[in-house]
């Protein structure tokens, strides 16, 4: 077979050589050890946790080594493409602090190694395709879909391995004359790789996450170019990552089965294989067993979920670090206030089997992070979230900034800050009682208290409250009221001799808490009353008392 003639026949318009192209993609001038990595998403519109995991891994490896991170859009599968998907991806990743040094952007491309959208690189792939044909490493295949389906059925009947290989590779040895005739007749063709692999052979390979692997050689003559001349992922991957000088390919381990083919392809092109990091799938516990996170069953797989729920970006980022690197939590304990960029991210510390995702753990991380924020920061972030997802609450926060910040400052800033908020969505429920408009009380008083005593507390307390009292004086007055009503002012004393009292000071405080906050749990009541001010406080007591009287029978019955 005259491969030169075949190459000219298939690619008559390709005049450039691979050398010409490679002059346009000179080696990058980076220091020794700098990692060049990339994200290469297909623009399907759904941005998931796996994207973030992959993006963070690539980003950390590239940037902490003084390297480059770029974004390449793998848009070779036009059928799956969703308009606007690239923009969404760029925005979401930016939201999590992943910024690309070069690649596709919202207004075109930026960087010297583009174009960064594969459909625009068609001519480049053809130059490499022509070279492979000239070297006898690729050939056209004219099989129709029906023929391939029939081959598949036949293989099933013979219990043979599926795929286009060996004796099944109908056009592998097709004479030039027949190819000429078919092309002249306008028959569509795809370009296939002429595999020299044998499934009896094993290849040794070291993955940066999975470690030493033994893979079976590839014997399939995979498609390199589809009938419209657009490359398959495999071919585009080898050409692009060569020209763009990618040193580390970070991708999901669903690509592991394709690796033997990729190794072959790089060899056929005469190019150096990049290092590979195959990330294991994210899993979660489902009852006693682990399973893969699923798009259908698990809303937490979508990155939009974290925005909607109101997880601070920092919390999601930090949590992902804890599941990606096994030593991150120890590092965090030793460096509680350090910036996460100071942590030395390492592929060696990644779990080869994939990480276990646990929303409760994420919530804990988030609580810790929010507890350390200033009231000002909480206010800003909560406003940003509420503006988008809870308009009514937003209006209140924005309408009363100083008041809101005072509320958010309760329990903040000390050695042991309160850790009661995990997501911004919960903030409304945490502080709604401070706003008359959204206050929805549930009056559930201590069970041991008779109607009359509750009523007395609600009626009498204003006489005991002074807005100028400090915390001790304030509490002393609640103790005085307790004694007046026959409730022990000291809890400890009460415990020694509960029979002598109707209850203790905690019961009186609880009545006040329920009346003022409309629930049994609240932040520190001294702070709450101080921020509310006497007008609102007394109004709340009155309102609670009216409710009590209106529902007298229910409250009496409850006893
Ligand atoms: N387009 C591929 C994907 O989205 C890219 C894999 C890779 O990073 O090489 O899975």
C-alpha cells in the first residue's frame, strides 16, 4: 500500500506539516517542576462536584508549583452541547476561586496556545491525522451503522470480544483502488487507528493517584476522526495536550479503560506521555453501603445546590480539601487560622479508591468557618445569598443593617464562638424573631408551670427589667422574680431539695425566652433583650400574655 498516496487522497487540502504546527506551540518557559494542567470539560451544562474536585486538584498542582492552569472546551460532541454551558462553568468555578491563566473565556479565548475550543482546531487534527496515515498508522473505514450493528450481533453470537479489531476490522487492509473508488462515489468514512496491540500483553503504568497499574494492551482500531472530520475525545486529547504542553492530566477514573489506547496514540505520534491523575468517583453512604453519587438521586451532586442552600464558598472549598488530601485535617488543626493556599496539596495524599462525601461533615466544616467570621462578613455574605434566594429576608437585612449586624455579633469573637449556623438558609430561622414582620412564635412553656405563674412572669417582668443593667444585675432581677413566685433562684440549690420549690430560675428564664423569641432555643437572652430594646421586649411579653389568655383552656389542659 502506498501510504503517501492514501494520505493525499484523504487529506488533499492539508499542506502544513506537524513541524510547522509545532513551531506555533513552542515549549512553555516555566521553571523546573512547574505543572501545566487543564480542565477539559464537555459543555453539557451540568456542573457537578466532580468538576470542582477535578478543577481544585488541577488548580492546586499548577499554581502551587508556579505552573499554568488552562481551560479547554471539549465540544466535539455537538449533540450533547448546551448553549451557555461554558459561561456557566466559568462562573461557577470562579465562584469557588478557580481562575484560569489561559483558555476559553466568556468573551473568546485568551492565551498563546489556542484556539481552546476543539471544534476550532479541526485543521490541526487533520495535519496529525495525515501524518499517521502516511506512516501507515491510520486508515479510512467505510462501515455503515448497520454493518457495525451486524458485526456486534455476530460477535455476540460467537462470544467474541466486541469492537473493531483483527479479523473484524473490515477496512484495515482495504486496497487503495477500492478506497479511491468509494471516496469518488462520495461514501462517508471515518479515520481509524491501526492498533498494534494485543490483549495477551500487559503494560505497566504508574498513575499519580492510583499508583502502579497493570493494564491490558488495546487491540481495537478506535475512531480518530468522525465522518464530519471532527476528532474523537481520544485523538483530540493526544494532539491538544501535546501542543499545549500539558504535564499533568487530571481526570475522572472513568477514563482509565481508555488509557492503553491513549498510551498507544502518544507513542504513534512520537510524543511524550503526560503524567496522569485518575480521580476515583465520589461516593456516599447509603445505609450501610457506599455508592456513587447520582445525578438523579442526590441533589448535592450539583454545584448549584451549595449556592442555593447558602454554604459559604470557603466552607465547600475547605471541605473538598479535607476529602481530597488525607492530611488536610491534621494540617488544619495545627494551623487553625492559615489560608488554605498555604497547605501543600499532594496527589500522593489522594485516595485511589475515591473520596467519601458526607453532607454532615460539610455542615460541621461550615459551622466552624462561619463561627470564625466577623459579624460584618456574615452580614455581607448572608445579604448576597438572601438577595437571590430569600427576598423577604433580604429586605429586612438590607433595611436594618446596623440592627442586623448587632444580632449577628451575638456570641461571636470570643474564644469559644457559637457554632449554630451551617448555611445561610438557616439564618432566617436563627434570627427571625428580631423582626416583627416575620416573627412566627410557638408558645411552648415549661411543662411544670401552671397557667397563673406563666401569666405572672409575662405581666411582672417589665418591672424587673432595666435596659442599663449589666449581665449580672439583669440576671439577679430574674432571680428576684423567681423567688417571688416560689421558684428557686439557684439551680444548684434546687437540685439538692426539689420538693421545696415549684421549680427554679431556669423555668422563669424559659418563659421569657419563649415569649420573646417564640421558641425554646435562642442566642443569649441578655444580648437578645438588649438589642431588641424595651419597647419591642415589652410588646412581645404583652402579645404572649394575650395569646395565653385567649388560649387559657389549652394551657390549663396541657398541665
Ligand atoms: N471532556 C472530558 C470530560 O469531560 C475530559 C477528560 C480530560 O480531562 O481529559 O470528561
